[in-house]
């Protein structure tokens, strides 16, 4: 019975997402993006969430320009600009201040007026209070509890 739970957890989007982040931390961006693509075939996430995951992979690997491009694609015409995506846009600017114009443009590509205003404010804060961005890979282990739910441990 435990093997069935382990197999289900291993194939879930969340598990593969964490594996992708781990691969990105090791510098294997291609494998990380492949892992996200494979995960999305089985359990398709919302476009904004998938864009955020791709952006995280690029940010972890030190490519904020590519991360911002992924966030831009995820924002186009979207009804909302989620808080995570707004924060990631600001992180892109913190990582590379020269991206601020593109980040502002990205904030206007989708979402409600309040989402856009909050995103612009985040970009401005990132410009004013920018500090060197240091991403430290965190070891995350995942176990299957007795109830069958997946438990993450840092």
C-alpha cells in the first residue's frame, strides 16, 4: 500500500516541481524545464502558476531576464496577476536593475487594476531598496504520511 502512495506522490506536479527547482539549483536548467513540462502533461496547472514555476527555475539558475519573459507570457490577458507573480517580477528587478522598464511593462499585460498597481509598487520598491540577490538552494525532502498526503520537510 505504501508503494502506491509513494508512486502517486512521485508523479504529482508538486513533486516534479520541487525536483525542477532542485535541478535548477544544481545548474541543470534544461532538465529542470523538462521536469516542469513533463509534470504539466499529467496535471495541467493554471497558466499563471506554470509561468511562476518557470520563472522560479530561471531565477534560481541566475537568469532574471528569462524569468521575466516567462512571467510576461503568463500575465498576457490574464484576469488576475497573482501575488507570487508580482513578487517574482520584483525579484527579477532586484537581480538585475536594468530590467525595470520591462518589468513595468509586464505588470500592465494582465490582471486587475489593483493587481497592476501593486505590481508596479513592487518594482519601484525593488529599484529603491535593491540589494544583491542571493538564492541559496534549500534541501527539501518529501515523505508520504500514513494518511497518504505528501509532507515536505526542510
